[in-house]
C-alpha cells in the first residue's frame, strides 16, 4: 500500500478513533489498496459536522502524543485543522476537515484505517477536484479510479448529482481544458512506479471520448446517478439498459442499494 512508513504508523494509531462520521478520505484513502501507484502527501480525515472535527482532533491529538510522535498545529479554525506530525526522521501533514455528509454510499469499515470513504465516493470527489484545480496527481488518481472502480463517464454523470451546479457535459468541458502533466511534473510525484506522460495523455483522451459517448447515451432524467448491477452487487458502466441494472442516487450519509425482486 503506498503509504510512507510514518503515514502507516499514524493511520494505525488513529484507526481506533474513527467511526462512520470521522473517516479517512482523499488520496491516502484512494491508495490504501495494494498495487495503487501514488504515495499521498498527507492524510485527510473528513467529518460530517464542524463539531465532529473538533472532537476528533482532540482524540487524535491525544493518541498521537501517546504514540510518542511530535505534532505541530499549522492551521486551526472551525471545521478545519492542519498539523505536521513527525517521527522516525519523517514527517507528514494530517488534516481534519468538515465535508458534506451527502454521498452515494455509507462510509466503509476498514481493517487498516478504521473507517474510510467508499471507493466510488472517493472517485467522484476526485473528478470534482480536478474540475476546480490543475494538479498532476489528480490525473494519475482518476485514471487509476477508471481502471479499478468505474469509468470516467459514469463518474462525471454521478458528479453532477453531488454538485447540482454542474451538468455532465459542463463537467466534461472543464475536464477537457485541463492539460495533462508534463514529464517534470510527474517526476515530482511520489509514485510507486514511473508514469509515462505519452501513455497518460493517450489514456486521458480515450477516457474523455468514452465519457462523452456515455453521457450522450443516458436519459436526462437520470442525471446525477450511478448504475447498480443487482447481479454482481457492484457499480457498473455497462449493460445499463438491462433490467438487472438500476439507477442509484446519493443521499445524506449514503445508502447501500437493496433491490427487492
């Protein structure tokens, strides 16, 4: 799993303090899986309320001190705390943030992190992040998501439900304006294996083309949903007009689809 040695220690130390309202998210949660490609620069813990940020930080600060790790708070304000944690000659940034409780699935109990955001919600968040910024790591993450989770088209379609200010085509238009990373930018990322900028560009252009075809194929009254395959029990991007594939919409705290036959 691409976590640094210190990050692994911190995640293990804080895992016992996690619950469904205080969970690992962001790049570190995306790259907990074996064979993922990027080391995250920080650990992001999301919370369903501003008050939960405060109580989680207090608990985590005690656990960090009890583990004989040093912590320096860099920013502290309602709903957001950033700190640098140091130990064993390494350091990492840890952030505690308030994020919306609207999601497609409930948070997931995780043997490593305690609780983390669901893979699909992580991927939807990454699409919305790239729309609002140009970060080389986001391209690597999104293409990893497409390989491991669900297609870019399905993510764009769903992202318009999480942020209703966007349409799927509007999101795609913004994504097309994002240039792919230059070689020197990829070199600055902490990757488990090298990334080929030519391969990245080709995969990105192919993903955008497939996403446009996906968006144009779906009915407007289903904008903002994912598609759930009742046979496999997974989100899918294929066979969407088959009776065993049904729309799945997000809601507060997320929901696991239950389809009654």
